[in-house]
C-alpha cells in the first residue's frame, strides 16, 4: 500500500477547528487508499511560550548563572507542545471514523544525537508503526520536532524542526510524497509578507531551496531540504486552508525554464562585529575563529581589511543573540594573549539580504545588478559574500523591506520565466 507523509505547521493546528480542517485533508487521503503518517507542530505560539518559561525558570531575578539553562530540561519542556497536537489530532480523526493513533518521538522511535536543542536524526525505526499499520491503523499522528538521545532523554531538532521530522519519515518509510501544509500556498519568490509582488513558484530546485532556507526563508527548515535532496524525497509545500496547487521542490533537471535569480531571502537578526587593529600575521584568523567556534558562535560572513602597517581589521557577522558569547570569547582570547586588538565594535542594527538562483552559475553581472539596485535606493552595503548560486549583503536593518523589494523588482521576479 502506498504511504504519504503530511506535515501540518503551527498555524494549521492552532486550535480545534483548524485541527479538524487538517484532519479532513488527512481523511481524504485515507479514502484515496493511502496509509498516512501525519507530522504535527505545536499550536502556533506554543513553542515560543515554552521557551520563555524555560528561560524565566532558569533565570529568576538575581540568578547565579544568568542566561544559562540546562539544555536537557529545555528539550523536556519545549518538546511538549507537539504531544498535545498529536493527541488532539488522533482524537479528531477517530471521531471522524478514521483509525488513528498518536506517536511521540521515543515511541516510534526517532533516534537522534544528544546535541540537545539542535539534535540530528540518526535513525527512524519503522517496525512499530508498520506492525500497527498491518493491524489496521490507518493514520499515525507523530509529534514533530522531537526524538530520543542515546542516553534515553528527549531531544529537539532546532526551531522549525517538524519539517525535518516529516522529510525523515518520508525517507524512512519510502513515502510516495511528503506534503508540507502551511499558512502560505507554496514557496514564493520572496516572503509574501514583505511584498505583495511575491510570486508563487510551481517548482524550485533543491539547491535553490537549500540556499533560500539557510539564508533565512523559514518556510522550510534547512535540514529538511538537505534530507529531501539526499534521499530523493518528493517534497511539496502547500496551503492548509485552500486546495490550490503548491510548490514542488525537485531536481533542477525537472525545471524546464528558470530565471537567473529565483528568489530573495532575508535574515533580520544579524550582527556585525569588528575587531579593530589585530596583528596581520599567519595564524591570526585561526586564533580568532577557533575560540568563536568553541564558544558555539555561528560565524557567517568574514571580511579582512588591511588597516595600517602590519595591522588589520577583522569583521564578521553572527546571529544577534550570539554577540554576548562572541564578545566573551574574544575578551578571553585577548586576556590569554593569543590575540590582541584595540577594540571590538558591535553593530546590532543590521540584516542580511540575499539573492539566489542556479542561473547565476552561467551568467555574469548578477552581483553588479544587485549592487546597482541597492545603490539606487540609497542602501549602503556593509559586507558582501558570494557563492556559486547566491550573493548576500549585510545592510542596515531599517532598509530590509526596501532592499528585498528593490531586488525583487530589479530581477523581475514578479514575472514568470
Ligand atoms: P509553519 O508553522 O507551517 O511551519 P512557518 O511560519 O515556519 O510555518 O513558515 C511559513 C512562513 O514562511 C510563511 O508564513 C512566510 O511568511 C514565510 N516565508 C519566508 N520566505 C518564504 C518564501 N520564499 N515563500 C513562502 N513563504 C515564505
Ligand atoms: N514547534 C517547533 C517550533 O516552533 C517546531 C516546528 O514548528 O517545526 O520551532
Ligand atoms: Mg515552520
């Protein structure tokens, strides 16, 4: 019997009426003859609320280790939102006459590494679910985002992780398709919340979606796209609220016509740090970025400017909430004598805007067109990075919407290829 994976995000299961609406979509597929594995997120806003509770419990006023919390307990609390929606959806389906059962990560089991808060999936056992399917279960409603570590503790897969749960199940159970139901009806040329001119794509190549996701388009978690690409999962994004065709994420060979630039992504909460006047000598980059990596700072863009004789300024970007960690790591390195700098300058009012397209591989002048479009709007570029299929710039956050819109216009993304 063919099997489908259907994933419903937070807004799609935000209350009982929406859970019923989602359940109707599931029932329709059961009536078409599919076995269905449903992956659910927590109700929208729930995970944020749980994260807030964890922070407040671990950091009351006067806490002796401010900012610290035990990641194992974070996972124990934060994974719970999905338990509620999986049980409620199983109950709703049962009420509709469907043989449904909820499954938490450990019951499946979905085994992960022990990197709490950002665990990676190692293996999904298929026997338990398959036995129940053979016994008459029609739908397994699995709590997304969670798994179990080798030590037997609950883990979570990082924010937005239910997408990855869904793709991993589709791969493990060799599903015919993995349908990601969300609050938009597909993948757009840019976030439709930023411009009304955003256009829905029928298809997008894995490589492009991978870049867009990692550059901030949260419609799919980056890891889910990686897994879909590796295991050749047929991945589709579509609306929970209407029956429009969605967007297929597929191999580039399946896309007949494509533009040089396919999409624009943004990441709002970036910071730019500059170490002013460090020694320009072999090993300096390692001496700076080694301690940052050890401190768990996700460094993204890097630029080195020669300043005066024998000295250099080193600029890098990282997520805004990692600035404290970065500063502490640099101060420790300075005190330990491995680096010396005059000052650490932090600009926390920046964002990253990127253009992505596999067509860039064979077209010159794309970056130039991007820079001109931003210049025309008076947007100053602070840092630039490029790869084969993307160009990213760091700009002042107040220009974020303007920059996205200007680039969307400059590359005619509102028009079909
Ligand atoms: P879910 O809760 O269903 O997982 P998310 O909020 O994680 O939903 O992802 C859907 C959101 O992603 C949309 O509401 C949209 O604002 C945003 N988004 C960002 N970039 C894009 C894009 N290129 N295409 C579609 N949606 C996008
Ligand atoms: N509920 C989790 C989150 O908000 C996982 C998900 O929705 O994908 O990050
Ligand atoms: Mg999501």
